[in-house]
C-alpha cells in the first residue's frame, strides 16, 4: 500500500493514518463503492472488497469504541458479534477487547437467537424508538442494551449522544446507505472513509448515501492505493462563522 495524496514518500502506517482526533467525539462512516458509485454487487458489499480494504476495515474496527450499523445491513451481510484480534491488543489498551455493535432499528426485526446476540464478548446495543413493538423491546432488552431515541422514528442525533454518554465516543458507522444518509442529515457525520474499487457495476445499487438531501462539504485528507484500489479519507469542512 502506498500514499498518493498528499505527496509524501512513505510506507503509510494504517493505524496512524486513520487515528481518531484526540479530545473530542468523532463519527466516521466507512464504505466501499465501485468506480460508478455502487455500494453492493448482488446485494452485498463483499464483491467490491479487496485485501487492502479488508485490512483497513479491521483496523477501523479496532480503533473504534462502537460500531453503528443499520438492521437491513445486519440482515443482508449476516452480521455476527465482533471477535478479538491479536493485532488489536495495543490499539485497544485500556478498553474492552472488542467494540460492541449498535444496531439501528425501528421495527426490531432482528434474529435475537443469532450470533450477534448470543455470546457476544461486548454486549450488543439496540438503538430503537418509542414506536417500536413493546414485546420485541422487552425481548431485545433481555439480550442487549437498548437505547430508545426518538418517538416515531429513531433520532440519530439523540442516539449518538446516548452512545457518547456511555463513553463510546469513537463511533464507526458501517452503513448501509440509508443509515449513512440519516447520520449525515442529523449533522453527525465527521468523516467518510471511502474505498473505491476499480469496477463498474451499473444497475440499481444504492450510492454511499441513499436518502433525502444531506449536503456537506468535505476536505480530502489522504488517498492510499493498492492493486488499483483507492482508499480515501475525507473530513467534513467546518462551518464558516456567521456575523451576528
């Protein structure tokens, strides 16, 4: 893997290249997309991935305090609980061996008997709203920590504040595209880590954000390259101060 922006002749240290800013909460979205913007092939992201993407994916998980993901992505990608890695020992010094997964769901249509809830080393978190079915909330609470944020829909800003209140300030959002759009619309997105795969996909696959308008200026932090795959890190441009 090599760095092609900024123009620094070095062998990039991935953990340092993706280190969270010190002293403040931070939410990053990590996604992979084709050159024409598709975020899946036949309904899953794995067909767009690469060896380098999988290495960075693992490092981003190891750096995070919590992994935020939508229920549709949990079902489509077959999410299980995060397993510890020897390479995370230093990254996670003073923290739990693995970050918990926080699933965002209004309907609570989750497999509570599945590996995401049974035997997770870090207890799974369910993020839902007041309108969620009461019995399902009780069932989920027996196996997971439940955060109720919002009334008829999940309030992402409130949900993120609740995660921060639990000391989970380094948030990694793994999508999918609908959740990404909701996070951005709620003003919670600080960073986008985007892997661009040298493929054309076409069809009806969603883009990185799939929802209502959520415009935000981005600043390019770095571009890494390996085997023709680009690894881009963007941060949100700070708002310009306004005169009173």
